[in-house]
DNA sequence: TTTAGGG
DNA sequence: CCCTAAA
């Protein structure tokens, strides 16, 4: 087979030199990337990070008050069937305040019932984009509302003279769809447009077809084909993009595939990272281990940032809880006419991340306790997440419904579990997180009357049990823990056996078993959950075919950038795989095909493109043929 | 990080 | 879709 292919290739190479010679990756990469201003990126990133976190922090800390919104503050009240009220305040006092707060007020004026439009949540680290000459960083923020209208917010900052570009992606896949926001979509757009009409921002609306101009490269065979540059978005083809430009230089822009890549990278790394508290004995003997403990490994700024992230998560999740209390709209999201069954949980305990601790034998028990305490503290100061484990597999797609995740009212004690996870993406080399759990006490899962709204997994999200929190960090307990639980208690229906979250403090000697770093067996696979299957639509196939026709099979990254740039869930590997299956599909009889039928004309194009391009996939350029022949 | 290919 | 060697 290989031999055949090689011979074939040579024949074509003699006849048809590749029109687009596939340059060495290093060269193409040089052409595509421009990573020249890391500093600027980071600086800008931090600025927006501060803004976003500040925003949420303040929103969270002030949400219990009832002051009237003033300039720079916005207050949104939500009336959930007249029963529940929740107020959010958004105050921005960082440098991007004018832009963000104006946007809030401009939108909120029309979104009287819409919960906080602005909840930008910082998520992504800076990244340079590949096919632009600009220096820019990517920042992915997250707004439940903005996400749902898939808005790209581009803020240009007059102060930035460098022309840096930033990405603010409000469409990241971590936020869940809030049905109410969906309902308000048109209103939201109108509001934003209104805001734009005030002259503050310049709108640029794009639809599924990107307005981005790509460098079109056509093979002679396809020279006459119209290059539609169809760019498949992350969600539906018809979703709208709003791009707001302020006057000048700094721009926020989305590049979701990076975040996805990062996510996957993190996911891949997680199992091999540990909390390692390896200290010398004398360190343990320090009387003030609080200041000299694990935390000291962190840069102070980073530590504060983590803390804010924790608060931000808490705020975000709190709002999620509230959202999911809105039943009418939730049904709408479920896309079902029938009323969804209620799934109710009583969580007895959380799994906790493994803490791998190395201590010398000569360490005292007291120092051991302190070191463990410090490790736990550090976790709590980082971003604390709750993981959902269904039948031993971790559910990572937050957008999946409980039904889709296999969480139903029929689930039993063995099927569902929750984990506490800390993710400290840039932990010091001295500290590594192993996101794996030792303690496993599956929560109860109780059947419920089917008239109530679904309680999403975030029902129990981010809820370190109060004793756990309290015993570890008074600050968090004071500022976050009680607040969270108050909200949850409010959200939870007062059903008879629906006990408050009674959680076993997992911090005991048995849970935090000492495991040598070298011994990590078995359990880590728990966290590599297969992605949700998302079959390619016909339009996606068409875009893929078009891109491959133009670029050739094998330049999958280019294909991705060309046609699936904004489809975070389609990696270039996915595209390569899809092409493989397409070629296979096109070569079998229609009766043998499965899934959504691909139009025959597309399959014909697949075959044609495959036939045309496969010669050019030769690993060796034509010029090396002599040597390879000589070797044979 | 991308490509290529097997599972 | 996943995994991973190889580049």
C-alpha cells in the first residue's frame, strides 16, 4: 500500500507540481505567527483580568446590599415569578471602566428584567493569533448573557498606542445557556445597538460567513471555483456576531480555539500534576507556618488573583443557581414541550483533590498537619471547581443537560458523584495539582416531582461544605461560604427530605493519605472524559470540502483557520478525521452509509479533491525522489 | 504545535 | 473521537 502510494505520488509530482508548495512547518509558522509582543499582551491581559475580576468581586461582595445604582454601578433586579428577587451590582473602577460600565448601562436600560449583562469572567491567557500581523493578546471573558447572543466585544482603548489587539470571547463553552438570556436576545442586540448609536462604539455585525479576508490560495484545478470562505462558527451558522469598536487601538477579540486548546492541554496535564509539599524539616518547624507555608510559593499578585478568581467563581455560580430557578425559560431551553423531570440531590460529601504530600520521616506530626493544612488552603485560595462524575466518568461539558449526561431521576448512588477540584494553572513548580480523588462518597440522588425545574449540576457547584471551608479559612468562610450556601438554600426547594448540604469534611488523615509521588496508579483515567459527539452538519462538511479543495488535504491547521476558525469544538485533528471518514464514506455504497446523509455532490467533491490532493501528500518533496530511489 | 495514522 | 509517534 505504501509502495503503491509512493509510486503514485511520483507520477503526479512529475506532472503536477503542487501549486501551493507545502512549505516546512517552521516556515509556515513563521509566516503565520507573530509573537512579537509578549510583554504587551501580558500587560493588557492583566489589565483586563483585573477589570473582570474586580467586577465580579465587587458584584459578589455587594450583591447583598440594596443601594441604588449610580454612575459606574448597575443594579439588576430579577423577578422570578414574583417569588425571588436577586440583585446584582456591577461596579467597575479599573481602567476599562468607561467602556464596560457604559456598555452595561446602555444595555441595561432596555433589559429591565435581564440579569446582569456584564459578568465578564476572565478565563484565557494571552495568546497571539496566527494569521494577523498585529500584536495582540487573547482574553476570554465570560458573560452568561453576552455569551448567548454570541457577541464579540471589541474595545478599543485610546490609551493604548501600541495597537495591541485583545480577544474577548463571550462565547466560551463554560457558560451555560441561560434561557432567559436567549429569550432576550433580540432585546439585547437592540440595546447594544442603541448603545452603539450613542456613538460610543462602532458596530460590526457578522453572520456565519466571516468577513475576515483570507489569503485565498487556489489550486489550478479549482481555480475557477468561487472561494466562499465559509467559516463555520462555534454554534449555528446563523448566529450573529457583534463587534463593537471604540475609537482607537486596543481591541478585544475572540479566538476560542485557543481556549479550547488550552483547555485540552490542561486536561491532558492534570492527571500528572500533584500537590507536592516537599519541604525541609526546618521549614515545618517554623512557628509561623501560615506565612511560610505553601502559599509562600506563590507570587503575591498571583495569589491575590487566585483569590479573586475564587470569588468570581462563587459569584458566577451563584447567579447560575438563580438562573436555574427560573423554570419557564428552562423548559424552553430543553427544547422539549414536556416538563422536565426534576433531579434532586443530597450531597453527603465531596471528593477532594488528592493531596500528595512528601515529608521527611523526621518531621513532626504537627508539622505534617500544618503542611497539609497549607496545601488545602492553597487549593481553596485557587479557583475551586466542582466536578460532576457520572458512572465513573467526569462530565466536562457544562452545556450538556443532565439528561444528556445520564443524570436522571433514576440515577442511583453509584452513578453520580461530585468532586472538588482546584485548578491553579500556573502553580509554582513546587506545587502541582493532581486532580484525582481519593475519597469517594457518592451523593444521594433522589427522585423528585416532575413539575419543578431541573437543578443543574451547578446546583451544587462550588460549594465547599461550610465546615470544610470554615475549618480551613475564615476569610473564605466569612465572605464566600455563607453567602454561597445562603443562596443555595434559597434555591433548593424545601422538600421534606431535602436536607441541607451535609458534607463530611474530607480533610482527615484517611482522605489525605500520603502517597509517594512516584506511585500514581489507576485512578487518573477518571478525568479523561470523551468529548461529546457532535456530528458534522452538512454545512460543516461543505465548508470542510471547500477548504480542502483549496488548501489540500494535509494542511489541517490551515483548513481549521480558514473554515472552522471560530468553531472551538472542531480541532484540526477533528477536521482531518472527518476528511478521512468523508473519503471513506464517498467510497462506499450509499446503503452502507450512516448518520445524516451527505449530499452526493459533496461526496463527489470529496473524491475529486482527495484524488487531486493525495499525490501532494507525499512526505518527501519531489526533489528527494532520487535519493529515495537510490536507497531502494 | 502539527501532521499522520492507527485504534 | 481518542491516542500518540514523529517531525
